[in-house]
């Protein structure tokens, strides 16, 4: 079977959805399938392994962020023609899997409709919360997005005329044969708001082999007793440095807590300089920025940490890092109650402080102090072992193949 993924951003760029698509491709190809990933061409440097990879179709694009990490491809007839020509160099397409929310979704569904190919859509983004986090003009922006969606997808499914985020998601999924979501809480919200009748829950996963290697190295470092490596509590924050991820409030909470711990920040993005300024003003604890690092190194650092810190609230449709942490045996400090519920244990939940940011920061600071004390005392919570089993990519690929077969059967 030849499956074509459609993405808003190149799979080699930074982001949980991109990591997930690379893993999905690896495990589908191991199962004997062919995968092509269609996305805007990157303008920043990418890994040498990706250069010339026939599994990537890079669409003409323009950079849309200052660091040139992310790009936009305009959906329309010119892009349609470029894509159709590019895919003549690949085997005939059996299934389209759209894993995009904006231009990638339009381009993917236009391709599926044009060629009469079944489409599966994975929802990665709660667009209303994400847009509200980055602009006070989120309502006009959503209205404009819905207009763009109706124009780009004219004649493809029943396009709703609503102007909110749910109408938008319903419109981009309108002609899909199946819709999946990476968490139960997001799937239920999609159903409740009429986006799709029945949404399959298929978590994003962790590479089975890399996980095994990381855990083997950790056991060797810990010794035969399996005790944590001595030292101050080690907290790690990972992700894109943008407002909805709440890195800056986290660092304000770190400073307010005055916790005796080591803090590591992994990732990159537009808020890095502001984050470094906060860290420079801090006396204690020590805050270190690791930048962008490879997947295996990310997992190794999660496994070696005493706790992962998850700080976004209401934005994540899954939140990869707490699940990766649970799979590696590392507990998480969790700000989002939906994620806390899905993890089923192995966490410190930050108390709900409403929408007031100073109260949220104070609640997070208190939780950091509690977690540090628990770690030092040897009473840190243990993640649910079932999460580790359910989160492996091999099991996620098997679940997705069942969705594909159902979509192909109509």
C-alpha cells in the first residue's frame, strides 16, 4: 500500500507532529508499505539524512518565521499541478493521510478529491485555543481562516459556514472516511462539537528500539540497584518556544519557587531570547538551555531527568512529552488537567488557578517545590506501566493500519 502523508510543516522541522510522522513512516515501511510525505520545502538547514530522500515531496514555499524553520505553501492549481507531477515518480497512491490543519490540509484533501482516493484525517491542533494564545484578534483570524477554507475546499464535502474553530475543523475533515485524534479528551471534544461522527483515538508513539536503548543505558548508569543518580532534582522542559507552550510563565515560576534543582530547557523558537533574559536574572536554581537536539538524545535526557515539566493549558491535543516520559519511567509535573487524566498517574498535578496568570505561576511554583521535596525524599510517583505498553510506535502503527483498512473498505 502507498500512503501519502500531507503536513503543514516539513517532517524534519521542529514539533511533536513532525516527530510522530517520521516514526509512523519508519514503522509503516517496516511493515512493507510505501510512505510519501508532502509538505512545504524547508528554508532552514535540515539533517543530512533527509537530503535527497525520495520519500519527501517538498512543495514550493515561502518562510513564515524569522528563523526560517517553518514555511507556507499556497494551495491552488499551481501547487496541484506541481504535486501531481512530483507523484508520478512514486508508485500509485492508495490512501491519503492528512496530518495538517491549514494549507497542508487543503492541499491534501484537494489531491484526494481530484484523484478519487480515500482520505484519513488526523487532527493535531485545537486551532481556536492555539490562535487565541498568539493573538488578541483570534476571532477575526478564525473568520478569515474559515473563509479561506471554504474557498480552497470548494466542492469538497459539505463545507459548514460557521466562523469558529470547530466549524473550521469540520470543514477540513468533511470528505474524510475516518478521523483520528491523538488523545481521548480531544476525540470526545471533536465528536461533541460535530466535527466528525466517530473519532478513533490513536496516540502518537515512541520508537520501540530507541526506547529500549535509552532504558538499557539508564540502567547501566544507575547500577544494579536501579537507584536514581545522586544530585539535586533534575527538571526538564521540552518543546517549541512559543506563547501557547507557556515557557516564560514556567521560568517565572522557577524563579519564584527558589527551588534547589537543576533546570534544563530543550527546544527552540521565537521566545528563546526572552527566556534567556529571565534565566539570567535568576540566582537559583541554575537554568541551562540545551537548544535543539536529536530524537534519541531527547529521550535519553527525559529518562535521566527526575521530572518532565508540562506547562501549556488547554492547547495540547495530546502533549507528547508527558507520554514519552511515562514510557521511560519519568514522572511529570502537569499543568493541563486533560493530560493529567489521560496519563492515569505518575504525576504531580498543578492546582487549577483559573485564567489568572500570576495565580497560575504561583501554583506552578508551589508544585515545583513539592516535586523537588518528593524526589529528594524518594517518594516520586511512578508512571502507569500500561501507558508504556500502549505508547510504543509498533502498537500505534497496528492501530492505524486498522483505520486504513476500514477507510479503504469504504
